[in-house]
């Protein structure tokens, strides 16, 4: 099985439906996992991004209004 290609900031912004600046903010807070490949180049592993996204999921709350 071939490894998935690494993602750019723009790829991640599109995947998360946010701006590149928003992605940079998450990077600055060290909230989002990324790899620095030099002074200005960063890449994201798509599997790690999916794992991170799953950890950010807020659990559903169900209310029984027919008690």
C-alpha cells in the first residue's frame, strides 16, 4: 500500500474548511501536528490529521424529553 502524500497548509485549510491563517494559529499553539521541513516549509501527515480531527470531536448529548 502506497503512503498518502503529505499535505500543505492550504490542503489542511481546505480539509478543515478554514483559512490558512487559522491553520497557522493552530500550529502556533502546537495544537495541530505538523512537520517542519526547513525554515518555511511545513507538511502534515493525512493520517495524523484524521486522528487529530477525531480527538477534537465533541461527544453527542441525548436528552429524553418524553419522561
